[in-house]
C-alpha cells in the first residue's frame, strides 16, 4: 500500500466518486448484464457503466481507472471484449487503518494533544522583538491594503 499514491488518486473528484459508487455497485450502476461477472468477478462494473455514470468520455474513464488501479484501489478483469472493475477492499481497509493511525486525531489522543498546548503562551515574539527596523515596518505597512491603492488615484 502506497499512501501517497492513494491520496493522489483520490484527489480527483471523479475518481473519488467512482470509489464511492463501487462500494455499492448494484445500487449505483444496476446489475451488470454480463453473466460471467456475477460468477467470475462479483461486485464488478464495466467501464461503459462507469462512463455513463460519470458523464465523461470513455478515454477519461480509462485514465481514471488506470490511476485507481495503480494505487491498488481497484482490481480489473477483462471478460470477452469488456473490462470490469471492482474495489480492492483489502487495500482500502489498510489505507483506512493507516490514515486513522498516522493522520487523524483519535478521541483518546485529544487529551494528550491538549496537554502539549498552552493557551496563554507568551513565547511568541512581539513587534518590539522583531528584527525589522522600525522605519521598514512603517514603510511595509503604509504600502499595503486598499487605502494605499486609493491614495495613488
């Protein structure tokens, strides 16, 4: 599992929609006509069905599916002249576990996090502690904002 590749694959709204739709393929796409998919490759959907649902060209869907497949989020199988895709639940589960462990803040860790934060922290530098000379501060402040633009007209 490559989290970076997965995050990149899911960063596109169409690809994210496809993964979400494939979670419940019959509900989202209807029963697939090809009988071999039910036996040989259950819970799969044809590229044509995905294309109809996305409302984009077949080449765009093929590009989306290639990216999802490279991230191991979907599996494919060619049945006769058609390509069918389904979610790779094992990788999706692994990614969810990784995300929950490494990225998200769990409820039981919030107390630990709050102990590291001091709300009345005065360690931030004040304007007086700033290393920019006072004249330069005045110039940079005077040259910013809408008032400056209006003064020049």
